[in-house]
C-alpha cells in the first residue's frame, strides 16, 4: 500500500486545498482529478489506481478540489469551472509541479481540459474518464444519474442509504460500492454545502477540443448514466491525437470497475 504525504495550500480567495501524494517525490507527476458528487475526494475516487502508478515510478498527486474532501467548502458562491481550475493549478504549482500528466474523471476531466487549454505548457498528456464540460448543461441534466444526484443531495433526508444509492448509480455492478466507501463519502458529504452542486457552473468546451494538440486517452463505460456517449464522437472528430477505450457493462467509474485494465492501458499510453 502507498505511503501518503499530505500538504495544505492557501490559494486565491483564502481557500485551502489539500493535496495527497504518494510515490517518488522526484517521479513524473500524475495528477488524478476527481469528479463531483456528494462526498467525493481524491483518495476515495482513485484508491484502486494509486499503487500501480507508484510501482511504475510516478509521483502520484491526489488533490481534493475546492468544496470536496478535506479542502475548504465555502457556501454562498458559484462553483465555476474557472474556480476549480485556477485554485487547483495554484495548489499544484505550490507543490513545486511545473508540468504534469492530468488524469480526470467526470468534472475532473472537464477541469483537466480547461487546464490544458489555459496552461498548455503545464500539461503533457491527458487521460480522461467520461469527462464533463463538453455538452450544454441541459444535456447533462437529462441524464438519469445527474438528475438523481442533484435532487437528493442537501435534503434533510440525505443519509447513508441515500449515499449508497447515489454511489450505486455510478457503477454497473454494485459490488464495487463497499460499506467502507459509503461511510467515507458520507462523512465528507455531511460537511458540504448544497451550493457545491446546485451552484456549479461549467461551460461547454466542445468547440475548443480541436485546440488540444497533446496526446489524449479517453475511457468510457457503455452503461454510463452521467455523461452522454456522444462525447466519444466529439473527441474522435475534433482531436488530432486521441484514442478511446470503451467497456461494455461498465458505468461512470471505469477506473474503479475495470481498475486493472485501466491501469494497464493508462500506463502503456504514458510509456509510449
């Protein structure tokens, strides 16, 4: 099991971002960016991937985004893509990272895309798992997973059973939703303001995908309930250097449900 190093970084607006690290301090930085949802955090989303990347010699970096994990969770603000991206970039620079591979799931994929557009010299490659921010907001809210997540979070009835139901919607096989994961996520969810979801504001980056000239690896589960499968075609038709891996009977969490295969494909891509 990986040994963790944790640091806290004061970023713009006086917010604190917590960054967990494992692996060689001088290894190539592989930054895993988690998605949205009640109780999300870096370590909760990528527990099955860290050891493989550490063993391959990477400096594994797992930040908790603003509003999530152990980071600051301000209420009364809009959670914009610029807020997520700018605070994360600042925290990573505070860790001494000048260039990195970004690995993002869902909202984390959208953040990775925005960072690559805003700071092309900072990102060498992208690995994206069902990334967000490539459709209009209305299209996402048509998806059953997102509609269910937004409607339940923040209500007085939100409890561990509801937390479990939301996690089950992220996967095809509920065996991946363990009691420990439910408790870990619920403990974080209880500290999050409802604004984290209801005041999230993300643009549609699809018109800018063609600007990305770096190598991109995209994963998508065919049983996806959060991100429309049309996203696959957006990358294939607009990006010059992209490859896509799809899985049958897999939901939103490819890196969880097919952890071994995800690790193998991702590491081969990074060593190419």
